[in-house]
């Protein structure tokens, strides 16, 4: 007697078994319409967020003033609310960001605001010192430990322009490589999936409000290689499964492509998990425990981009390739032949009569003369060995 728990365990075991064996049990390509709808809605949300909300650009892009100070004062650990209150008292408005970075003895508080004049910086530092009493090297309150620096947005703009140039060169080289190694439709599908990953990653940054720094831009470029790698692995299997496909009537092109996705599905999952583990380590240890902002920005964009790259290589790139290929008449006619053969096979199994196709005449021989398809058995077309006298 089976219980609901037993049936659930058997069902899970069946799913994991099919996932491991890769027999084509998951109809990913056949359900591509729902994937298109899901990805399309996500793209609309991300594009809308970038258009209406914009990005939370860091101080390296917009420019401004950064003030740093120790996180320990005469009364104990300094709270960010104390610093924000002192800044508001001096300037009449709050600072853009006040955050704690680092860990242990190296922990500090960073204040970022719009560009301040020299007099304004002096007044802000004085108010912060009076409200927090940060400790200096000798264990005594000291205003000298409060430092300031002016940041220009020019450097961030140069980083962005160089990143866009690198992205353009990368896309051109990838297109040439895929077009020669695979074919044009694979190159087109891979580029669409690649652009999808970039837009989704940027849109999520805009939607959630993550701060965009030069580290974010660098991290965005690093995810392109991972996304492309996973897509190339799947396409290589598609190429292998569809070699000589038109000369057979066993599978259609969509079925062969779906089998390739199933055969590489477990590999994609394993590769993604292994690749995400160090990224999560950077995010948890580097940003959470050590408080290093650069590691946090780099890990965040890689985490979002890698997840988007895996999903697009499985649920978007291959379905797009199938739709592109099925636009060609030879693949449509081949699919009809496969359906006709299956219909005849099903009819024979059901005991129905299936009319035989008329036999085609035998083609011309190697000597170029047309041979008769209805030649009597035992007769030879060669002349008799006897000579006439």
C-alpha cells in the first residue's frame, strides 16, 4: 500500500532520475511560448525600471564628497544615525549615504554626499566630531581622524565609455566566432540571449536600487563570458544531435534540440552551482563580514548575471534557435515526413491498412545508361558471349 508521502518520494525520484539521465523527458522547447512570455514580461519590467527609475549611480559616476571616520567614539560604537543627524544639522539636509564598512579594528564609517565647498566640509566635520567624539590613535577624541576627499565623476564616465567599447568589440568577435564554428542562426540566438542577460542584470540593479560603481561595470563584463559558455555547450550538443537529421525520419529538429537541452541540463546546473559558490562566498564573507564595498558590488552583479545567464541558455537561446531553423522550408518538410511516418506506424499498430507507396524507378547506373525498373528476373542486359559468324 502506497501512502501520499511514498508517492511523492517516487515522483521526486523519477524527476531527479530523468534529470540525471537526460532522456528528453522535459519538454523545454515544446513549451517555448510560455518562456517567451515570461522573459518578455521580465524585460519590460527591467526596461521600464531603467527608463523611469534610472540607476543609483555611485559617487565615482556623479562626483561628490566622501568623509571617513573611525566607527568607535568616546561613548562606544558610533551609530550611523548619529553621523546622519550631525550632517543634517550642519547642512540642513541628510547625506546621500552613511554606512559602516570593514570589520573589527578596521571598521569605519563613510559618508557620501554631493560636492561640498571647503567651508562646508569644515563645518560638517566639526558637527560630526561634536556629536560622535571619534577616538584617535592614542585613545583620545580627535577631529584629525575625520578625513575627507573630493571625487570627480569624470573617472566613472571614462570607465563606462571603455566598458561600452569593450562590450561592442566582444559582441563583434563572438558573432564572427559563432557564425564560423556553428552557423548564423546559432550566432543570432546566442547574441539575443547575451543581450537579454545584460538588460536583465542592469534592470534588476535599477529596480532594487543597488548602487552602481566601477566594480559593478567590471562585474557586468565578466558575466558575459559565463553566459556565452553555457550557451555554446548547449549549442554544441544541438549540432551533434542534428548532424544528418534531414536524411532520417526519426526526430524533428525541435525534438533533437530539446533532447540536447535535456542532455546538457544537469551539466548546466552543476556548472552554475560550482560557479555561484565562490560568488556567494565573496558576497557573504567579503561584504557581510569584512564590509568591503568593492567585493559586494562585484559579487552582486555576478550573482544576478550568472543566474540570468543559466536561465537564458536553457529556456531562451535554444527555443529561439528552433524557431529560426523552422522558418526554413527544408526543416518544415522534414517535420511533415516525420509526422507521416509516425502516423503510418500508429495505423499499422492499430491493425489498419496502410497503402504502400509506389516504388520509384531505379536510377541510372554508373555507366550513365537508364536501367529498366521492370527488367525480367534472370535476364541480363549484357550481350551474349557468343559471336555471330
